[in-house]
C-alpha cells in the first residue's frame, strides 16, 4: 500500500468527521450536508488542525470548509477554455510550448476555491487515460518543450502512476522540463516527507530531465514546519519548487498578509511564480472574488513589504485567450499585457481598459483591438 493511500484513508469526507476540529451548529451542518451533494468535502486532519476554531472567519477554514454561497448559480464551469484546448483526452495544448495533463480528478483535500469544481472529486470524464497517445502527440509536436502534470492533484496519483509519467515523457528528446501541479506540500506534506519511494522516483528521473513542483500556498499560516520540511526534501532531490497563489477574499486580500505569505514562501525555499486573480467559477465567484481595482491596489501595497525575491511573481488572469498580466492602474484605466497568449497575434499585446469599481474579470468585449 502506498503512503498516499494510507494517508488518504484518514481524510474527512463527511460532516460528522469535522466535529473534533470545528464547533458547528446544527444549521451549519445541515447547510454543509446540502452543499457537499454537489461539491464534495475532503480535507486532511493535518490541514484541519491549522484552523482556529474560535474564529468564525478563519482563513484556513474558508479554504477547506464548504460555504453556503457555493450554492449560488452564478459563474461558469470552464473559465479558461480548457475544453476547447483538449487535443487528446485529458491533455490540453493551449500554449505553443506547453501541454497540460489532467492526470486525476482526486486531491488530498478539495479546495473550496478550485477552478475545476466541475470535475474534482466526482467526475472523471476529462481525466487522461492513454499515456501512449499523449506521448505520441508531444513527440510529433516538436515545439512542445515542457509537460505540466496536473489534475486534481498530480501527487494524488499512486507512485507507480507518477513513475509512468516520468518514464514516458523524460524519454522524449524535445522535453526539457516536467512539472507537477500539487497542493500536497500545503495540505498533506507527510505524503512527501515520509514517502521514501516517491522521493527516490523523483531523484532518479530528475537526473534525466529537470523536474519542478508547482504548489499553492495562499496564507502564511499554511507555511508550517512540516510544509517547510517537505519543500526542503524536494529541493534535495533536485526538484525546484514554485508557488502559485490566488488572491482570495477573506483569505489574503490584505497587503500585510499577502506580503507575509510571499516572504514566507521564499524563506521556505519556494520561488514565487504567479498570483492569480480568482476566476468567476460556478460555486466560487460569489465567495472569493475581489474587484480588479482593489486587487491591483493590494498587490501594489504588498510589493512594498516584500523582499526582492518575493516580489518576483506576476499578477495575472488565466483567461481563455491567455495569461493576462495586470500591470496596474493609470488614472481611471488599468493596463494589462499578455504574458502568454493562445493566439500568436496577442503575444505581448498591451491593453488599456476602463475598469468599473466592482468588476472582477475581463469580458471578451474588453479585449477587442
């Protein structure tokens, strides 16, 4: 039995399992029961232990415990155009040099702000199931030089599956980097620090191709000694670690908290990569989004409190048309730039757009030339 399978058995997946960790009223429990019929509950005992049960607005609680606003039918299921970029079942080719693989619909914990709520925890229709077909596609498209194995959570796969991905793609001449998208260092760091088999696999294949873990710390309290240990052990295997945070209402939408987060990520050994504007996802939009003008101010003020390494991230929207960097405000307008674009004609394009005070996302009409 793998270390992940053993740890996964300890996860809490029903309301009654929350009792030792949270003080929930009968009404709160009923609401959670109703929500998880649509969006499942799963959280590790380790992560629940980070919650301050005396704080009804605790940010860690908000990240992992269902909220009634998830029931509001506002938003979209696929905000990044993933379906339109799928070239082989479970594999997307949106950006010229990169393919993204949905390797599983499972996670160690189900994040309440997940932008793939349409599939995580219950729907496997989009999950990859033909590794050879994916490798054949990558091999025949020489412009592709890196593979991102995501999910769900890439480290929620068994070690044998992770090894299969590494063996298949490290053998391709055009691949110089394999990344794993995972929140395991945040919600279940023991899956890394106590799994010698996983570390051995990463160390073995890291000698053949550069490996990276792209994780997601969203609040300073997530950067525990256990999390730091997991990051250090990945680094010792030759795997570099980068962090993608999401700007989330009630979690890190405060300049001081955001600065502490990014400085903490650096001190733990990870490199800041992106801060994402929260997407208008069904079950997420009304709970976590912050208006663009407010987000831009928060980012600007937070940068002033960060060290040079911590401020090396880009603040972006992951839009159907590409990754759009938010440069900042200028008068009544905001400036944006395509950091990565789906279409060649958009590469590097700078846009000046009038943004209303409550606007949280860019519409197609905003991006017309």
